[in-house]
């Protein structure tokens, strides 16, 4: 994910109405329904369509086109309405060969038969070793099929205004208990200062917090989805943040990436930010006068294990109807694992690569001037290694996110609690699956 442009894309993804269910889609919701598509190379020149939301991707594609005259790629930026545009194209049987799809949207589109299975292509199955394991596990449902290749990730960390913490002699927290204590100390020292903000309209961010605590939202066994949005692990996270909200120790009136958010940080009203790797450029580009005042440290943990979470990240999916799967695999693999392509994507679009080689990019091993020349990407690399690979998304995640956000907004306004929001999301998940005849039951 990338800076504010991508934050807008995330908001659109959540707000967009559900994509129309395609004719012929599986009603079972089974992750292993689609058979592999043919993978014969084309005879003669080929032109592929690739839709995405990443700034500067046209320049990356131009490099491919220069190097591969027989396989040309036309790119289209759909950041204004990513999933609405894809949904309309799928409905009209005019989908591109390849499209950028967030990890959390893959199961939803998978049940709607939106993808081609590229596992018949040896290059597609061989690509597994090129990517960070947990990202590959997100793209291959139940270990079956290759419907997309990972592109970028959002390993989480804690962004800290070290000068504010030093001013009030508050230690930078390493656990969530310490974080709550720090919140109390900072607010007591300055009633106009909060340790961070809780954005009730950002389910993806909250899901990243659940992910860190191994709060599995879904499972799949015995031909049924197991829905456990309202688990004990989830409630632990919800109750923690509810306590901070009730104690007025965090802001609830700021939206991530908004002008109001930057204004609050500019006025020294907020002392930290629980964010993801792509967020490093947000502060650099929008708060230039605070250069040297920020540090990035590991995300506070729940215990000694040091687990982390992921917020955001996308894949490049093989879309249904493509007549050039062989060439699509060729381009997709290059796009997401070639060092030169990865370097351009990081520089132009701010992508934090999902490819193993991408984590070795020279730019990611250097100190970042804005952050006091700290090697901040070492923190994100370590975070990425501590993300639970078993965490999975459900086939109606968009519905769940909308229900979660609606109830979280009410809780932030004093109507109910965040644990109530989990219950609402759980109920929405089960109802939406029932409505689509997807076998599901409440899990533990």
C-alpha cells in the first residue's frame, strides 16, 4: 500500500457496494472449486491489460514494454473506484488480464469466479519461493491453485514522536500494557495531548490489530467456513482499545490520512501512530518540518512472542477470461520479483515488496533522512517475519468490514462498545454467507 493515494483506495474498497455475483459462480464458497486454466504460449505478439492503483506504475510497465517487444502491456489506473470498476468489467465480461486486488478482497472475488487459476503454468507454481511465505498463503486458497501473485505488504510498527516522549520523560512502550500506561502519563502531563487516535471508520487497520493477536476471523474445514470474528482474542483487542476510548486517552475524531489528522500531528496533539510500512512516506511528505523528530520501532506486543500484524498490501490477480495466461504469468512474475521493477515500484509508488529479493533492495537497507537516518526498513522486515501465516480472510469480508465500521463509529460516539462491534460483524458475516448459500457456522 502507498501513502495517501492508497489510503483513499482503501476507503473506496470498503465503501463500494458489493460486486454483482457472476453467473456460474460457486455457491458453496469452497476455496478449491476452480480448475486450472490452460497455459499455452500465444503465437505472435500479445497485448495484455493490467489495471492497478499504484502511482508511477505506468513507468514500470514502460520498462517491461521496452524489454519485451512481443508482449506489450497497457496499464490503467483505477484508484478512484477500484472494486467498482473491476466489478462492472467482470459483469460485462470485459475484465483485464491482470488486476490489483487486496489480500482481504481475494476470497470475496474468488467465490464470484472472478479469477483464472494459473497453476497449470510451471512459472506460476515455481514463483512460490520468490515471496514471503505468509503472502503466498494469502493467494493460494487452501493450498490449491494460483490465482494471484503477491505484490506488496503492510507489516505494522509504531511511529513515535521521540521528542515528545523525551519531553515528558515517558519511555517508548514495547508492550500494549506499557502503551496504555504511556497514554495516561502523556495525557496527564498535557491534557491537550493524546498518544494516538482510533479511526472507527477504518476496519482494515483494526483487522491488522486483530491479526497481530492471532485473532483468527475465519477458518475452513469440513466443507464449511468457520466464522470467529467474535473470538476471545478479538475481544481482548476490542476491550483494550475501548478502555483507551472510554478514558479519553485516544482521539476518535481523526480519519487516517486526512487533513485533520496531519493538522493534529502538526500541532503536537498526537504523539504516536500505529501504522504500516507504506505509511513512512505519509509523514515525510505531509509533515516535512518534523523531520528528525520521528522514529519507527516495533509494534507493541501482547506477550513475549513479539508477533506483528499486517495492514494493507495487494496482489496482482489473474482475471477470468484472459486469453493469454502464459504471458500474464510471465509479466506478473517480472513485475513482482524483478529487482529493477521492485526498485522502481518502491521509489515511485512507495510499495513495500512482498518478494524476498525486494526486501534486499539497496533503498531498504539505507538510513532514511526524515527519520534521523534510522534504518527504518529493518524494523518492517523484522515485523514481516513475525506475521501469522495462518490468518485468512472470508468470502464476504467487505460486508464484515462495513458492519464493523458502522458499529465502531457508534461505539466511538458512546453508543455501545467495540465488543458490540465484533458481535455485529460476526452476525453480518454469517447472514451474508447464508444469503449467498455459502455454508458457514460460528467458530470458536
